[in-house]
């Protein structure tokens, strides 16, 4: 399961209605985000939640990419909450590892 799919599942459990806004571009053979977003999530009474989903090892690279492109300012000035959600298997030594999310609000 991809980080985006894990994020959708987690958002649903939190009561959000979420959609993937990242698309595959077959001509360029790359995935393209919508202004740095992979998922947009809505919940009554709360601002729009914008999620950039990634693996645990790519967390810092995603932050750098969002900063360089100016998307952090764009989303926050529009009143949205922009977060990076990175997924990694974690747990105590000797125990079964489970998928855990690290959420960083920008």
C-alpha cells in the first residue's frame, strides 16, 4: 500500500472526506502534484487540509521541495493547513513493527 493510500485510510478514520489530487502524466512519465499536494481533505467546521504523503526517508526532501516551489506560502495564505505525512514501519525492538505516520504541519 502506498503512502497516499495509507493517508486516505487514516483521513477517513479521522472523519475527513478526502480525494487524491496527484495524477500520473503518461507523456512525461512522472507523477504531478496539485501545487505540492497529494491529497485534499475536508471536514465540516475545519479549514481545508492539504497532505503531501511520502515515505519516512523522504520527509525532509518533501519539505525542501515545498519550500523551494513556494507552495507553503500559497496554501497557508489561502487559509489551508498544509502537512507532510510520512509513513514508516516502527516499534519497539523485538516487537512487531507497525505502520506509523509522522505529521508535520507547515
